[in-house]
C-alpha cells in the first residue's frame, strides 16, 4: 500500500492512478472494520484528521474523472462515513508534514524504478519526468 504524494496524482500513469483509487477504498474499509489501515506505508494516515484522507481521495477521484474514468464514490464513502466527518472542508493540501519534499522524492524514485523495470509505458513516464524537471531541476531544487 502507498498513498502517492498529492502533487503526483495528476501525473500518475493510468495503472497507478486506478490502483490508488483501490488503495483508498481498501484503507477506508480497513479503518472502518479494524480501526487502522495496518500497513507500514500508510499507518501515518492515523496521525492526521480523517478529513485529510477524504480530501486526498477527492483529489484522486477528481483526476480520474478528468481523465474520463467512471468513479463509484459509494465504494469509498460507505466505509468512510463509519469513521469520518461526512462533510469535511475541502483542502487540496492534505497530509502536510508527511507529503513533504522528501516523500515526493521517494515517490518519484519509486515511479522511476517502475519505469526502469518496464512497469510504466514511456509516454506515461515522460509526463512524470517533465513535471519533475519543471518543478525541481529547472528551479535548481
């Protein structure tokens, strides 16, 4: 399990974006049923208001819709409403502190490895690489 850095959502390859939606639904179900996601890479979610998880998932679903994918939000909300605020405030910057520059680099290199191993098509990788170059290399970060 992994929640990709929020800044990468709009650049994620199709497979990673659709998998992220499944991850969000699975995490919501685990929290509703067991009180925790119970996975080392996402347990940090419990250190934040559940509204952050709601808003993160909203970013994922908005990107899916932008790309023309159908989203059955009920798969998420039926679990989320068992433990979360039904009307959280909209926030495009969930998980402040966790989704920092260090985590962004970790996610970028994870995607880079997936590309190197043939798991991401070249045209999808190029979108990520251009974003990374414009956001980091060109600015001297």
